[in-house]
C-alpha cells in the first residue's frame, strides 16, 4: 500500500541515506538495485562535491527521487532551523517535490549520537510554524513521541538503536508502544524506525 507522509506519497517503505558510500558510483548503483524512491541528504555535513569536483546531485535521479534534507550534525534547535531552511531553498531551486520536507535531527551527544529531545521538540514546533513537514528523529520514549506528534510532526522516527551501531531493534517493547499510541485514532500515521538497523532482517 502507498505510504502517505505529509503531502508526499511513497510506494516504497525503504528510505536510504547518501552518506558512507565509497564513491558516488557505488551510491548510485545501490539506489538502482533497490529502485530508491526517497533518499536523505545531510544539509550540514554532506559534501556535495567530491575531491575531483563532481556533484552528488548528478548521481541522483531527481526526476523520480524525492530528496529528504536532514539536519544531521546539529546540536541545538537554532542550528537545525537554519539547516532546514537552507535545505528547503536548495530543493526549491531544483524543483524537487520534497522541498517542504525535513528530517529533523538535533543531537545531544557526539559520542552516542542520541537526540536532545528538548531541543528536538523546540525545533519541531518552530519548523511546523514555518510551514515545514517535519519527519522527526527521536529516541524510543513513547511520551516524547506523543509530544512530537502533538507538535505537528508528520512522522515520528524513533531510533531502533544508536546511529551507526548496527545493533538492530534493542527495545521492541517501546517501539510497539509508540506505534500503538501514535496510531490510536489515526491508523495511517507513519512511524519510521530510524537508526541502528544492521541487517536485512532488521529492516
């Protein structure tokens, strides 16, 4: 079934990132293999050009791929707001349909890469006021997940485990509570597990 997230409809439930590939060619090949429909791109940390001056955007199928700018690398709401607005302007310039989308990440620790939930909530409230459709990275706390939905996030994205850990789903009970709570009275509300996925079976 199609997945509705804010104003965008996706046929595919796998959202991929653009970081950590050995080359732009490897990234593009990976996207072709899975027929990627939506990919995230870090506004703050992404190198749009490689050492030879090639642009990452030239390796993305902008005709069929919805780009989801994210605020990865931000540690406070103010910086995240600035990055989100930069991402929106870049995508508007490209005519990309996801220009009002932002994947919000406000980190609280450079060691664990876990979110600062208070700054995340603050940034969500401000971005929603500014017309953004916020897909919100958070921890696996059901109470905070509910607060973020109430603040207007079009999707809540709890971590399965810390970013880059590959540990998989370490707290399935909390994730199940989040799904049940956020879908109560709103069965189509999208909850997306974000971070820590290490294997195909995790996905």
